[in-house]
C-alpha cells in the first residue's frame, strides 16, 4: 500500500485492520440503534418495556409473562415473550404497533452517535452501498434518517421489524433481505452492530462483523459473543474511510 498524502497519525494495528475490513466492503449494512444513534437517549427503553407490561396487565394478561419477563428492560423482550405464547396473533400485532409508536416518540430525542453522520456521507461518497438491518420499526428509521439528511444514503434499503417477530435478529433475515435486494455476496459486505444479537446475525449470514461499543460493558458483551473487531468510537473508522477516498478518488476540488 502506498501513501500519497501526508500521514498525520501513526498507522496502528487497528488502523490497518479497519482499512482491510473497509477494502472488502462494497456493501455496508448498519444496525440502527447504537451505531447510528442512541434511540432511547431521552425516552428510556426500560420505561417503554414497563409500559408494555402495564398495558398487558391492564387487559388482565400479565400471566402471559414470567416474573423475569415482567421486569425486563428490553421492550423486544416483552414482544418476544408474548409472541412465544401467541405467535403472530392480533395481540402481538397490537403490541408491536405500540412499540413502534414509542420508538417514534423516542426518535424525537434520539442522540446521534458521534461521527456517524459524516461517516455515512463519506462512505456513500467513496462508492459503497449502504443498508440498514435493524430490529426497530423501518418507519422510525426512515423518519430519523430523513431528519438528519441521511435518507438518500440508504434509500430504499431499510430492513426492519415486521410483525413476524421470529425474524428479529439474531435471525439473519434482515441482513439476508438486504444482501438479496442489493445483489451482494455476504463476503463483499460488512455489518456494523452493537449487540451480541448483531454479531450472531452477521455470523449466520456469513457477513464480516464490526462491533461498535460505546462503553466497556458493551465491548465485553460483543467479545463474549465472538466479535473479533470492536471499536469504541466511529472516529477511526471515519479516518480509514477518508483514507480510502484519498487513495481511490481524484480530488474534486
Ligand atoms: Mg443496536
């Protein structure tokens, strides 16, 4: 590899590895909540989970959940539990719609992940194709991306939760849909996610995985799930993609 520009930072093992991952990634798949924004930064996920449990209780249905499930801080945990007992029922559809409404509210106070916006624009500008593979509602993702001026970078490749909850990650369904729609082989893609379920879904789909962990606890969980490449910030990734752009594109100005 040659360098045609001034190098202002040392090339570390991580930099090399990121460049390698980027070089092979013609298609970049993104999880939404985590790598792109903190969806529940201002509207807590545990509060939403409790709200769903309360709603079930109000309908005399709290026996559907075990005590542990009633105390979960993960709204998807409530949905999955109900779906296990009443698969693809109207009740599950109603709960899913309630979660979508909560996610729409949460999106108004979502916190953009540092460096995510410029990373998305830059990656698109250097010729990669981008898609979203998320367990959140595609309506929510679309609205958020539009509000940040990012929708055109992904459109129409946004694959999210449907009412068939068996297909949520760790099932690789959303990744497979993206790959099929984009005509991409798994080995030519890269998936960026922040949870063990993302890591498992990538492995199932045969897609290389890059973990994003905003704290040590999340990093540890990703490593335990088998992730070998984990970054604590998107900044070095942005630097690596910019470097790719300098090597592969003529300067535009
Ligand atoms: Mg996530």
